[in-house]
C-alpha cells in the first residue's frame, strides 16, 4: 500500500532535498542522485508485482473512500510506472556524465518531472490528475529551455503557448464534469458519468481530446514537438519523447474510457476518429522526418509517427489493439531513449547537428554508431527486433477489426522510415577523404545507451512474459466497471467479453 | 445569475481572440491570463450560494457553499501564476536574444 504514495513522494522529496545535499553534502551528490533513481525503480517494480494480481487503492491521509484524494493503481498504471522509473533511471545515469553546468537546477527539475509523471499514472482523482499534468508540463517547458540558446527559448515559448491553452481546456472539462456529476474520483465517475447528458459529454470529449491531444502531439497539434524535443538537452529529449508524451496519452485514454462506455464511443464513431487521426499522424510524422537535415529533429518527427502507430492500436477499442499499443509504447520508449542518447553523444563529441556533417563518424565513435544503427533498424520494425513484434501485433489487430487502410499504412510508414534511417546509417559508415582519428568517449556516457539497448534482447526474445502482464491492462481500461470495483475492494473481475 | 455565465463566455472568447490575433508576446500572455481568469470566475460562480458560509463543522450554519470548486479555483490561480511567471521570464530572454517582441519575427525554427 505504502509503495504507491512513496513512488510520488520519493522523487518529490529528492528534488527539493537536493538543494540541501548540493550545498552541504556535495561528496554524496552522485550517490544521492543514482540512489533516488534506483529506489524509485525498485519501488515501482514492487508496486507492479502487487497490482499485477490485485489492483489497489490508497487513500491519502486515511480519509474514507470518495471523500479524500485516492491513488488507484491498476495493471496499466503499474506497467507505466515501471517504464517511467526505468527510463528515468537510465536517463539519470546518462545525465551524470552529460550535464556539466547547472547541475543543481537540472536534477531538481528532473526529479520533479519524474514525480509529476508518476503522479499522473497513479492518481485516482481527476483534479489531482490536472495538478500532476501541470507539474509535468511546466517542468517540461523549463527543461526544454535548459540549454539557454535562443532557439531553445523560442521552442519553449511555443510549447508553452500551446501547452497552457491545452491546460485551460482540460480545466474547463474538469469543471464541467464536476458540475454535472458532483465527484472527481475517477472510480466513482464510472457510475456517475452515466447521468451526464450526451450533448455535454460530447463537449467534454472534444475538450479533453484537444487538451490532451496537444500534449501528445497528434497532428495537427504537433507543431511544438519537433522544436521542443530537438532543442532540449539530449537526455531530456529522450525522456520527453520516450515517456512524457505517452503519459499524456494514458491520461486521455483513462478519462475517455471512464466517461464513455465502449458502445457509446463506437456509436459516436470515435474509433474512426482515433484510427484515422493515427494514420494522418503517422504519415505526417514520417514524411516530415524524411525531409529533415538535423538529426535530433528527425528523431522528433519519428516520435510523432510512432504516436500515430499507437493511436491506431488504441483506436480499435478492443483488447488486441490495446495490447499492441501498450507493447509499442514500451518498445518506443526504450528504443527512442537509446536513439536520443546516442545522438546526444554524436552532437556532444563532434559538435555537429546536421546529418550531412556526421559523414564517417562511425570510424570516430564506433560503439555509439553501432548502437545507433541497431536502434534505427529496430525502430523501423525489421523482424529480429522488438519493435517488429509490437508492429506485428498492431497490424494483426487492425486487420482483424477490418481497418484495411490503417493496416497497410503501418507497413508503408515503416518503409518510409526505413528509407530515412538507412540514409543516416549509410552516411555514418561511408568513408571520407581526410584521416579520422577515433574520439575518446568516457565509458559512463556510453554505458547508459548500451545498457538500455541490451534490453532489446529480452523484449524481442521473450515477448510473452511481458504480454502476459499487458493482457491484464485492457480488463480495467476498457471494462471500467472493474475499475469501479477496485473502490469496493472486490476480488472478482468481469471478463472483457463476459 | 445567468448573467455571470455570459461574462465567463465573453472573457473566455476574448482571451482566445487575444491569443490568436496578436503577434506581441506580452499580449499573448495577457490573453492566456484572461482565459485562465474566466475559468476561475466560473468556478467561483458555480459554488456561489446567497448567504452561504464555509462548511466548518463546529460552527452553526444552515447554508453552505461547496468547498471543492473553491479549492480548485485556488489551485488554478497558483498554476496560472506560475505559468505567467515562466512565460514572462522567457519573454525577457527572447527579447534579449532577438531584440523584438513580435512573434512573427522570432522564427529561427522551421520545418
């Protein structure tokens, strides 16, 4: 029970006590940073083990259910919590050797970002969700501007205008929900939302679709993402692209499925809306990525395209699609994390941001280039890798639900991505005239991406282990009456087709 | 009583209009603030009851106002204030780097 709240409290406390540690116990600074990351990771794994059998509810301050604020953790929340804690831990390890200036500000903000994201996936209260949403957003704005270059200020401001308007829309939606139901507890809303008039429900749905959609960069609300993710420091880009946008997607799904039953969503044609906006997002992301000449900008556009894949899977509104989508969320977080970290090594060591200038860099930075190549082939979805499995699951689910165009666009999109990633790979390994000496990279810098890329192996070879866990997620996301039953503490869960 | 909702709608639209129609950074920030304030007004208006008091258990009362919207209003004000502070800071930095406040001239990121 206590692990749920300590998952939010530990990074929050660490963020603020780092001010003290940095001033008086500077010797233990590295130990403190790594230790906090590790403790958060262990706590989240512990939580996942607990909730994989039985979802749990934690009432803050021991108030009775429904009066106070509660945390409600179901298997999907647990999986995402582990993902957030794991990627954050790797990012922290990478940052230790990457970030040299303003470490105090950086780690304080990073821990607060982790706390905000964990809060978003664990909370069982709508307004609490909004507060964590804003914490995550505000800290993302600051971290995007962390490089203190003119373009990073510009990107941060752009992100902020779109982000704060989306925050206002979410707040309006929450006010409307509270006014018509009288509760903000997500589990109670499952029952209470049935009384909301359908017209008002549609208004709320539009507000949360635009509000959260702007945050996870569904086209046409994506314009801030390539700027923000490409100008942020590389570890932050990896975190933003890998985890933060997925957390906003989770928030949208959670609220949407609680407000509407699946039958209502299908009657309102929301599945077509999701799937085809996914297709548009996918093609826009891939085609714009094809035209980029800056490496990190290309990776950012590729992230938009991956959101498209996930939206297609989610939009099917069935268990198979969601399983594929969740597996793709995990794969993309891992792979994009590695790609941004290796891109960060390229940029840090060669001081070149353009793809064309990276010619022959594989002879200077052999290990990083090798990891980058493997990851690029992975994210394209070539068969031996883990992204292939999730894309296959998505494709299979889309075909089964008779969405032929989205299914084929998954394949065509992968082909486009193969073309632009191959262009980079051939450039990396092409020979140049002048003699290139290998650049020394500190092993700490390369350890983090190497460690993360080792996880391709279990993800690709033993997908069933993880899929067994993921299979429990739609039970609580789609059949929200089960989510309501967590509140009552029942043992029996209604099956998806029962 | 209906009048207040009209004010909220006008303020919300005015804020959105200000954001969309202006190219000055400061005016965009003002627009976002107006939108935020309209929602705070809505929250307060929703929980308002004539002659209502705060729900404190050990005091005698007959009509109480709903405390939750007011708690939400406080949180919304805090978040709005922190976003405004951050935006103004970025505006100062942008003005130093680009020497203008016109957003159509601050465009080094493209594509």
